[in-house]
C-alpha cells in the first residue's frame, strides 16, 4: 500500500467520523472502500452492466407520476 495525504472539509471529516463510529471501520478502510466503489462505477464496462441491471426497475410501479405530462408542463415555460 502507498500512503496518501488528503485534505477534507470539516463536513467531510465529521461525516467520515460518524460513519467510523457506526460501522467500527477505520477512516482509512472507509476511504479505500469509497475509492474502490468510485473506480468500479467509473469503468465503462461496469457502468453499462449497472445500467442494464437497472433496466425495467420501475416497470411495475404504479405510484410514479406521469413523466410525459410532467415534461410537457416543464416545456411550457420555455
């Protein structure tokens, strides 16, 4: 492993500290996990696979608004 120094805002530091208390994981471990997740989501093949898995996710939901109607309402403002 390589040592890397990172500057965090107070908000980032406080949020990270809260997560370490909730999970029992070290800050370093959480940062490595976040970086691994970011890298995996940034890879074109993984992004495509994620999108394919999400296809049809809302197909059987009936509690969603009518998106065509919403788009038309928003388009009227232009």
